[in-house]
């Protein structure tokens, strides 16, 4: 049995039933944030047809959400520490609901992109505050492990559920419904949280590190922007290279600012905590593997096997169901193996499932070739997501809970953008090479996607090795 170091934080709500109900509401809010990154993909053709958007403009429906979300997460987490985690959570949720309604009502491409950008910015306030509240409501080791298991299961299932719900809603109610679905759930969250979390925490009102906030936001936005454009432009395009260089320079300037300012946005000493460093490494590779595999799997189902959007979504149910069910058993695994070992084992299982999926042929059947790998992938994702998140916030003080939560969300976001860029490039290049050798199109596409699955598995395996090495440098 391992002992988890926890910050001495008083619970924000004292009654046990109220704590677990608050967790449920917080988890569903995070579910919306994760869901919104994937649910829109299925609706893109309908959006383009109705609003007159070409392929390039449609890519910005995704990018307009991803850029402010990834760029503002660290600032959002620090603002939550400064002004109160409940206050920032409520502010972010209200903005997310309003932006979702505006996106559903959009009558032009410009209106939709503006709403998506506001959605992403609001999510950057909501997500780190949500996780910070969970870590403060549950203050004992066992309760926190169980709570993060539930939170991780619900939030992690959002990626798998996006394809399913996107197909159902778009087919039945039109593309607007993928945005409108956020409104009633968000309003329910806003109505219930004040009664469930009865007080707030706020840190010392020191001077806000504006230079640090501007440089890290601009730097992260440039990095995410560069990665998100590689699928369309390629890694060697001047725009991608330019954004990447600008982002790297700005982040270097940010580190220099934080090392010298009296009230930094990010206290760099937080990275001396090997749990924080290891957890963020884990979530970087989890994000890379997850985003890439769901993207490739969606293409494989529709373009290779010929499934429609709804059937493609339904095939995600075993994976999502396994993820949710397995997450409940992760706390017991953590007690037995420890956080780092649970993360490493889970990432290894995930890599095995992805390698198995890579063997699926162009004429695969779901029961014979897809179901088994989906279950293994769900088991690996559950353990990696839950234990990795807990590792990333382990032992963090109350006044840095938002920062730690912002860091883990940022790592997952950057990892997702990196994974999607690398894996789509792998798949496209291999498919193009095979087509040039007169390989039939379906078989060439299948082989390219197999490389993407193997690449996602490599992400997971590298993550397992990295977490293990970081753990060896930490004295228990």
C-alpha cells in the first residue's frame, strides 16, 4: 500500500452525500469540455453545406476552439487560485453555455467562429477550476482516489462519446444540436453548484503577472496553432515552422520572466515535484495517443468499412463502456501498485491494444477484429487517465491547485495536438506511397491507418518509459 502526500486542505463541503453529488456535477461539466472537442467533427459537412464554408474554413471551426482553450489553460488555472476556484468555475461554465447557444444560433461562418473561440476561452477557465475543486472537496487519500476515478471516467468518456452523440444529434436534429446540447446541462450545473459547494477558496491578491500571462498565452497558442495546421499544410510549411519558432521563443521568454518576477504566474518550483512532472508527462502522451486513435478509428470505420456516422458512433460504445467500468477499479490498483506503476502499466496495456488494432484488415468485421482491441484500449485509457491525473496533482498545496490542474489540462491538450499532427502525417504519407505503387485505394488507406494506430501505441509506450524514469529519480 502506498501513501499519497496530500496538501492540508479543508473540504469545501462537509456532508458526504453532498460531496459525491458535487463531484458528479463537476465531472459532467468537464465531460462537456472534452465532448465539445470531438462532437463537432461529425457535424462539419452539414455546417459547411448550410453556412457555405469550404474545407479550410471548416478546419477553423475546430481550430477556433482549440487555440484559446490550449493557450489560456495556465492563465485560467492561476486566476482560479487567485480569485477562487468556485467563482472561476461558475464564470467559465456561464461563458461556455452562452457561447454554445450562440454557436447553435449562428447564421454565418464568422458568427460561428467567434462563438467557438469564446467557447474555448470559457473552457480554459472551467476545466482547471473543476479539477482543483475535486482535489479540495476530497481531502483523504482513499476518497480522493475514488473521486478522481469517477471524474476521470466521466471526463475520459467524453472523447469516445463525441463520435456517437455527434452522429445521433446531427442525423436527428441537425448540426445546431451539437451545440445546443451543452445549454441545458450547463444551466443545471450553474443552478446546483452553489448549493453543493458552499464556500470558496482564494489565494493572496498579489499583483497579476501580466508579462508572464501574455507570453505564455501567446506561446502556447502559437504552438497549438502550428500543430493544428500540420495536417493541412505539412510540417515543413513556412506558416507551421514560423508559428512553432515564435511559440518556442515566447515560452523561453516566459520561463525567464517567471524566474525573475516576485509574483510569478507559474512558480517554477512546482516542477521539482516529481509527481507533477511525471503526471504531466503521462497526460502529454495519453493526449497524443487518445486524440490520434479516435481520429484514425473514425476514418477507418467510415472510409474503409463503409459505416455511416451513427454506426461508427455505436462501435465506440464498448470502448467507452470499458473505460467507465475500469475507472472504478483504478483506485484499488493504485493502492496495490502505486501511482507511477499504475500509470506505466496502463500505458503499456494501451500500447498493446493499439498494436492489436493495427492488425485489422480492410475487410474487418467488428466482432472479430475491432471489439477485442477496443476493450483493451478502454482498460489502458482508464488507468492512464485516472492515475495520470491523480499523479499530476499529488501533493500540491491549495494555493497552487488551479495551476496544477491547468498544467495537466495543458499537457493533455498539447499532447493531443502533437499526436494528431504526427499520426495523420504518418498515415497520409504511407497511404500516398502505397497508392503510387498501384495498391488498391482501400487497402492503401487501411495500411496508412495501421501506421497511425502503431504510432499511437508508440506514444503510449514512450509515456510509460518516461513516467518510470521520472519515478526512479524520486525518492519515496
